[in-house]
C-alpha cells in the first residue's frame, strides 16, 4: 500500500517574489513579441500558470494584479 505525502507548501515571500519576477519577465516578453507569435502565446501561458499557482498558494488568483489607485478624501469640504 502506498501512502500519500502529507507535505504542505510553506508560504514564503521569497517564493512569491520569484513568481512575481517571472510574471513580470513574461509580460515584458509578450509586450515585445508579435501578437499571436509562439513567444507571445507561451509568455501568456506562463502568466496564466503563475496566476493559478499564486491563487493556490495565497487564495487570490489576482495576487499579482495591480491594485487600483486610491485617492485620499479631500480635506476641504465642498463649497456650495
């Protein structure tokens, strides 16, 4: 009888940093490649795979997606 390993991944920011660097490089390659070319398609697949892995690890497949900019509320009340 074979036993399954009970290993769990350890969330370490160095791993997420590595994934983020790889994702950024793949996006850069895609931005310079001809749309639809093998390099473009492969780099898009890498980005999707990294997003899927990030979702598995962090619970958020959008972990590396840019956050919307926030504007602090105005300190001056509207004059009417």
